[in-house]
């Protein structure tokens, strides 16, 4: 688990990284939620047993934002490490390729969980009422960890196809923003359907990020999340499997190293 320890140690020295990870969702919570609290009225719907304020509704989505951005940032780190860092050596070491990638994925998920926990604590201190310390804490942890692993595996898969750091920003714009805004992070599905935005509604229904957010949201209230866990876990397995295939020496990194003059 040297890779996990290295990532945790590196993160502990990057105070700006934690601050930037928390500023974005906290701004949404403090500004966006406050501004739209009177605009978005939420009827009593699952998993809620009563009316909830808008800031309470979007907290699971903002937790998902933390997980999403860290998962995508890990793909940037992977591209850098693959080109000129430690990962370049590890990928050519006599170790099972899937094991190296699994350790990298685990370190990404651990960092995502730590950042999500920090955000949840600050959100509670700001007055947002969350039932995350109840008997359903284990379910919340499983849901959040699974979402972190799924988004981290998606980041690994994207890193296979990002050949240069210069291409990262453009690729992320076609991944982060569609995944986030076409989901239930900011508004429930029934509002999309009610507004007549059918194509957005259908995309949101099949968006894996939607199911990651819904699993966390339902877990917070101890409710059955339906098929969301299966979609999240299925996406995790598929993305990680494709990433391992892409990093095969004969296909992904191996071919890339040959083109770049590497071993």
C-alpha cells in the first residue's frame, strides 16, 4: 500500500488542494442555496418524510461534487505521473497492472472521502441539518465510498485517453459539467420532467452520477435506494476493467511509452 501512503502524505502537504476542494461546494451551499431557497420549492418526496429546505436537498449533490472533482483531478495526476512521475516506473515494474491501478484508485477514494467528510462537517457547522450521524452511518459510508470509487475509476479510464496535459481541460469540460448538471445534484428528476425538458430528464435518468448522488441521499435517511447501488457498482466494475485493459502494455500505456521513446 505504498502508493496509498504516498498519496496521503503528498495530500497532507498540499493545503491549497484541500482548500480549493472545499471552497467550491461551500460557495454553492452558502450562495446558490441561499439565493434559490425561495425559488425551488420541494414537495414531500422520497427519501424525505417532510418538506426540506433547498440547502438540505443539495448537500448530497455537493458531496458528489467533491467526489467528482477529486476523481477527475486524480486523472490529471495520473497523466502527469505516467509521463514524468513515479507511475511511469510503477507501470513498467514487474507488478500486476490491475494491482497498481487498484492501489491508485484506492488512494483516490480515500482522499475523496476525507474531503467529503470535511465538507459535511463544515456544512453542519453552517447550520445545515444532516442526519449523517445516525444509525445509518455505515450505509452512508458505503454509498459515499462506492461513489468515490466509481468516479475514481472513471478518472482512471479517462487518463488512458488523455495523452497530454494540455488536453486535460477540454476533456474535463465534456465530462464534469454534463455529469453534474444533468443529474439530481441540484434538482429532483420530477422537476425536469415537469418542466418539459424530456431529453435532459432522460439523460439524467441514465447518468451514473445521478445514481451515486441518489444512493448517498437515500442512505442519509435510511431509505431503500432502489437500483442506484447496482448502477454505481456496475459502472465501477466496467470503468475499472476498461482502464486495466487500456493500460495493458500492448494497448494503452505500453504503446504510449513506445511512441514517446520510453521503455
